[in-house]
C-alpha cells in the first residue's frame, strides 16, 4: 500500500536537558497553530479513509453498539435517606437505589453550543438537601461545580467558580452537617497545574476560601479531605495512586491542621473511624494489611502505636469501604476479586458471595475511591467478568446473600484460560486468554491488552471494546505486567522509576509465550494500550516491529522528553520515571521514550488515537511520534493518526465521541487481522 501522508517538515531544534543534548525535529507539532491544526485534520481524514477502505466500519460500529450496553453503570449515591443515580441523561432521586423516582436535573441543561455536557461526578450532601455535581463541556475532564436544590430541582447560585482539574480528587468532600464542603481545584490556568484545597460554605459568594493544610512542600499531587462521621476529625489524604494521610485537624477543639503521617512511598489508604484512621497499607506488608492509627498519637509514624486488624496474607488488599460498624475489605487473589467483612476491632464477619470470578468496579485511583460511609447501611457494588458484563448488587451486613439490583445485559460466548509466561529474570507473568467458543484449533488472530503502570491493577473485568473484539472472532490476551498493582507493592515497584523497562520485558515474554503455545503467531498478533500503556505500545513497535501485525496506542504518552515542558506531565515523569534535572535520569528517559526510539524500519500497521483536549497526554505527543514514524517507515503498512475533537483522556469525553473512537479502533483492528465481524 502506497500512502501519501500529509507533509511534515522538520526543524533544527536541539534541546539541552540537564546537560544532555536531544534533537527534536518535529517540535513545531507542539504548537497550537493553524498549520498544526490543518495537518492534524489531514491526518484524521487519511485515517478515516484508509480504515473505511478495509470494509469493516459498519460491522465494527454494530459490535460496539451491541457491547456498550454492558458498560459499567455509575452506582447510586445515598444522602439523607434518598438515593441519587444517573439514568437516561438525568439525575434521578428515589427512595431505593434503583426504585421509581423523579428526574432532578438533566445533564443537557449544562450543554454549550457544539459541546455536550458530561457529568464528571456527583455527590449529595449528607442530609440529602443539596446535590453537588461536576460538569465538563470540552472532553478535557476539567469541570466546574454545580449545586442543585433537591427539594425544588433548581440550580443554586452559590456554587464555587474554581475549576477542578478532574474528578480524581473525589469531587467535593461534604462537611458532615451538610453546611458546606472542601474540594481540590486549580489555582491559575489548567496548563500551570497548580492545585489547592478550597473551603466553600453554602450561601458563600465570590471566590472560595483556601484551606491551609500542611502538605509536602512543592508537591503537585492530588489531595482529598476526609471527615469523621461525628464531625470531630478532618484528615487530608495526599497522592492519587498511593494516598497517605499527611495532615489531621481536631475540628471539635478548633485547633489548626497539623502534620500526621510522613509522606512515605507506600500507601496508607482508609477512613476516619472514631478516633482512629483505619487503612489498608503496604508499609511492612507488600500485599497489604489493615491497621488502625490513633489520630491523637504524638508520633503517628511509630508503627508500634498502630493496631493491626488484618495481617498480611496471600490476598492482595485493595480498599476499605465503611458501612455502619462494619468495614468491607476488597482484595484479589490471582487477579480475581474477593470481599471480606470485618469489624472495627478486626473481627471476621464473613465474606460477600460474589457472582463469579471477576472484578469489582471502582475508582481508577485509590484516592478517588475514598468515599465516606453514606449512612445507608448497605454495601453497593458493581461486578463483571471477562465474558459477562456489569451488574449492580447490594449486600447488607449479616446477610449470607447478595441482592441483584441490575442484571448483566451482555454475555460473550467465549472460553477463558489463566496462563503464565516467564520473564527473563525468572518471574512468572500471568495473563488471561479469552477465545471465541468453538473456534478452530491452531494459532488465531490475537490482541494483547496491557497497562502495567502506576500501581493500578488490570483486572478480569468486562470492557465493551475488548468484548466486541472477541465477538468479532479475535482472541484476547489480557496481560498482568509488573508496574501494575495486581500482586501488591513489590509487583508495582518492580517496574517503577529506574526499573520501568522491566514492563517492556514482561510484555515481550507474554508475546513470545503466546506464540510458543500456539495461541497466535507472528504477524497475527496485535497490541493495544492506553495512556502509559500507549507508551508501552510505542516502545514495543519501535523495538520489535517484526513481532506485530498491528499496534494501536490510545490517548498515549509517547514523548517523555517533550513531556518535561508540560507541568502536568513533568509531575507524572518526576513521580514515575525519574528526575529531569539529573543527566543520568534524562538518558534513561531518552532510552524509554518512543519518540526518541524511532529509527528507519519496516513497521506494522500503526493506528494512534488521541484527544484534542486531553490534559494528561496532549495530542502533540501523538502528532510528533506519528510524524517521525511515517518518515521512518520502510514498509508498506500505513501509519495512521486520528486526533478526535472534543475528546480528552476518556473520563470527560461524551458517549457519542467515545463510541466513534471505539468503532474506528475496532474497524482498524478487524481489518488488520482479517476478522469479518462475527466469531
């Protein structure tokens, strides 16, 4: 195939980064100019035409529409004896989680011309009188707070004007008496990425007041304030992926905030229960333990003052959810979800009978999931497997059963196996294989999906796009690479910072094992991943182009050196990769950056998908990589880029745009692997 790519000029730019000189021939593609936008639109048009010519677009869209019915629902939220849920584009209030109710407000009320509103989060006040919600209108995840009077359904005029960078800080943290809330928002422009905690009381006008909390100096991390149910204590949990309660305040005594735990490397993620902070932690326990830390301890870092409620075991502990005088402890064993119920004294009160071997729904990051006890006395959760879509369920303390509130809507006719590859250092690297039932024997077109970053676990759950791929006749390989959180702290740290390239070796081990076991074969194998997983894709295609039939990064990070110049990515790189002010670390960044790794070669089909308003992995990351890869292509396969407008990193993107992205991704994949559309 001969492709006439939109021309991309090069520039003579060499940047000095900590004394390391690095050429950047496509620097101009970082600019927001008409030249860049015209080039970006031409690339999108080319991608659309090439993928349409494969003849899979109609079938792919139908498969996506069919399987997105099984998407994970937002769980209802409780406040003041009422339940609030999202249904048909409106927030409905009712007496039961999914009972008959009234539409309180339509999300479309907040639409802007050409920009449909997306609900980022919602949180009723503890007394149920006011509903706070976050609204995004450009796909970026940046959102502003709206306040709704629950009794009248009217929009209140006392909402804060500050902009939240995303929902990762949990939206708002209501004061226990419902008189106001604290929230994390930007101080300055979104590009500057400076976040502070604000206090907002109902009835306030003008700018919100800053809450002066002693956070680690210079930190750009996310912070969420938590309260005890009786209103005595406030705790500031800091860091989005490994939260630590770094500050505490005795509100009853009226004393100011004071430092609490030191900002160590391991998470201490939990809740204020009575006069203690009860949390899951990796400190002293790589797979996690549950501890209780006195809030009035003079030396809270002294682990000798902690109570151990649940010691470390073979289960990887993930999170705690308080329900009355019980704590629901979520964990997983070999990636499969388990839930125990314990008392605040650590006593075992049994387990929750889950519907199968799969995954609970939850926040992507631990900090976001630190929701307080909502007073309902019930544990609501969503659950799915690799082949059965999401359902919603309820468990009440003391029950030996669960109630199904919403039934799964989609089932994938497939067989699931749990297998293990061996990395070069001898470490077993597990993965699931999902094959269409009754498929032919022998190597099959397959897709590896993986992430392996930030300590975030990839779990055996239903994803509509991956389920649609299996329904189209493909074999899915879901890999659990080091750098993720599937097997605890050491699994995460095993591919963090200076060890980040361990993940790439793990991926290679899985790919080679899949081929050796006859599951797939070279040039029948595709790879996909998003965000940091997109960087994994970029490394894989530049270093091992011969292995793949197609590589499809989504919302990817691809230019680590260029990322240093963006405040948000500088924060991410310093946390997860290394110090851009240190020459040794910069050299390591360069050797890990797909944009820097591009060299002339015969590459497989590459389809890079990005969002025009992505605040985390801006589209310049994709533009520069694709321009360089197109120039280096010595083979016949197309190198494609589609930057979608009104699209961000995913969470703030409208359903219509997400559907278009998934359908084009699937059509490209089906065409590359020769799939017709049905297994």
